[in-house]
C-alpha cells in the first residue's frame, strides 16, 4: 500500500482497531449492565474512537464532549493542561467514562480525573485507545485500554499532528523528521 507523505508505517490496521473496540465495548457493556453511562469524549482526538465505541455498546448511554489543550502545534507537552470547552452535562451521581485517544505523559487524563472527580459522579473510569507507558510522568489509572505502544508519535483514527492526518482510517507512526523539522 502507498502510504501518505510523512507516514513511516502502519501500527494498527482498521481490522485490528475494530476488534479492539468490540472487546472494549463488550467489557464496558458487561461491567455497567443495568446502568446508564455518560461517555465523555476528549476533543478533538477521541471523536472517531468515541463514535465507534458508542455504537458497539449494548447498555443505555449518552455522550458529551470537552476540550483540553496542552500541546499547541508541537509534539512536546508543556505539562500544563487547560480546559478549552467544558461539558454541557451535570455529572453528579452519574456513571462517567472518560474516552481518550491516547495517554502519553498522563498529565491530561490525570487532570481530567481530578476535575471530573470533584463533581461527585457516581463513578468515574477511563477508556483509552492507546497508551505509551515509557513516556508516563504521572501515574493515572486506565480502566479500559486498547493497545500499549512504544514511544512514537502516532496519527490517524482521530489522532493528529498539528491537525493533519486525523482522518486516516488506521493508526500509523509519523516519520520523526516531520515533527523534528518544526521544533
Ligand atoms: P498527555 O497529557 O501527555 O498524556 O497527552 C495526552 C494528549 O496528547 C492526547 O490526548 C493527545 O491529544 C496528545 N498526544 C500524545 N501523544 C500523541 C501522539 O502520539 N499522537 C497524537 N496525539 C498525541
């Protein structure tokens, strides 16, 4: 297959992603049987993952989104997380699952767990498609995890580099020269 410019290799194919989402959705559906769940998607990266995950769930659920920023247009984190857009929903006494594309240093997820946890939901868990354990700086619980991956910048299936490559149907490794050039 001819890969787009800047892409090094495919890490997870469409079929692998689909099977992983089925596994996560089955696990969540079993764990929350008889309960309604609020899925909180973290924009923009999680929008495709959340759309596919939600359609595989067999339990009643609603969705909402928030947006945070810590990276700007680069591939390095400042460690400072800011909320750009908050939820429309009041989450008190609800079963909340944060749906995140990727956990890298852990700063974003840890910030969201503290922020949303303070609003007293009935329960708060995290469902994450990808994790880079070698990059972790803060320990943050991930209740449902798709894949662990090595320390590469990955794009596709909602993940971007400077808003590019987001709609590739697979998850791919970006060539380091793409992000090293802009630093
Ligand atoms: P953390 O706060 O360092 O864990 O970073 C989490 C956020 O950084 C994710 O929600 C992504 O938006 C972004 N991010 C981290 N690594 C990657 C990557 O390899 N590709 C695309 N986005 C990434």
